[in-house]
C-alpha cells in the first residue's frame, strides 16, 4: 500500500538510560519499496548521545500495509562488516489483560531462558534487557552451569527491575565468571524471572550480544528472543523439533541446552541431528545424549566428516524426545565479526 507521508517518532535510550526523543519524515513510500534509514542522518548528534556505548531505539510510525518488523543493525565503515537482526515489539504501553500471562503454577518458574556464555580470550557475552515490556516488576535469578550440568554459580535476586524506572540494562556475563574465578572457555546460563503480584507479561524480550574484542571487526551479534513462559501444558509434549542454517567457512558453532521452567528439573534428552547441504539430497546423522541442565556445543570445523560434507551452505535439523531443548547457532569469523541467532 502506498504511504503518502511516512512519519516516524523515536525514543533513543543510551547506556546511562538517558532518553533522546524526536521525529522525522521519510516522505512518500511506494508499494514494495525498500527504505534504508541511517539514523545518524535523521537524529542530530546521535553518536555524541550514545558516547561510543550501546543503546536502543523505539519507533512509532504511521505506515500502512506494513509487516511490523524491521531489518535493523549496525554497519562498520572502518572495516567492511555488518551485523543485522530484526526489530521487536515495544510492549511498554500494552496493559490489557491479554498482554499478561495468566498461568501461575508453583512447579514452574514464571519464565526462563538458556543462553550460552563464550569465555575464551577476547570473547564476550552480554545479556541485554530492554525497556519495552508491559508494565511490571520482577527480579532475575541467574544460574551458571558447567557443560555437564553442575551449578557453579547461583544468585537468587541478581537484579531487580522496576516498571517505574525504565532502564536499558546490560549484564556482563563474563564479569560474573571472572569475579567467581570460573575460567573454562564455555558455560551455560539459565536466566530465570520472578514477577511481582503474579503480573507476568506475555512477551519479555531479551537480547544476547556475543562478540570478540581487539580484532578488525567491532560488531558482535545481537540475538532477540523471548523468555519461555512457565507453561505446565508443555510437559505433555513428546518432544521438540528445530532447525538452523550452517555457514561452514565462517567457523560455525551450534549450541544446545536442556533447560526448563520446571524448578526441580531432571528430564534428560536424546537428540538426533540431521545435517543437509545445498549440493544434493544426502545427509549426515549424529545422535547425542543431553542431561538435564546441561549443554552441548558442536564446532563444525572440528568434525572432519561435517567439514568435508558441508563444503557449501547447509542446515541442520534438531529432533529431541524432550520439549525443552533450546539452542543457537553462531559464526565466529576471523575478522572478529560474529553472527548468530536462536534456533527456528
């Protein structure tokens, strides 16, 4: 649909949670037209406001006939590289009953999510919490696990978040490891929410930034995801199925986590991974066992059969006899650029 005058209002939040507001016009937008918006061209002194630190932006627009997602990201000019993800809904004004989760079950956490931590030299892993969820107060609990499921760090009330103080929050997961003398290359974090007054938003958006310091590309990946609701009906599912793309010449890594909203979680998983390639219809199958609260990582370049088989782009399917399997895929490029996303 044609838009005679594309109009945008914005709120930029910097790392200090200061706000910068304004508006701009994009002019006429034709049907099927693509508009590339460089915010620095529309927002005065954006770089100065951000101060070479992270930030976030919320947009309100008048577009019609428009799918409500943007392709968003960062472009580095000093070294040719890009980092793209998709936008997410701003639910900060969503206050209807349907905007909140009404399943309260003492067996389950309100919501939780698994994230991998990369802790090799120069690697960093940050968890981002954006001020875009429905008005509510909650606290975060963080458990950090070794590969085999052992808990090496736990903090009940790691962080309190108040609806009246909308902050952009970055949790440096590597700093937690350093402070607790945890020096392995890889850990898994289980992020758990506890909401006040049983008021649980149905959408709780976090972000995962994984990157490498000190190399030519300065761009980490930014993965958007929702925490998993504590839904007791999920226990009735017999299993789960996911898939992810693989780009073998970019140091591809797959991470799988067996974590649940169930408080006393003990369910193991048998997982079948089927790898496919663009060249033909052949495949490679691998099977693994994943204990409760544990993680497995597959480095494609360390498997000679996969490295030879995936000479071009391919993909993997993940079939499990457990409904709680989650995962991510990453590409750790030599330049320092990192791309990734959650399983689909």
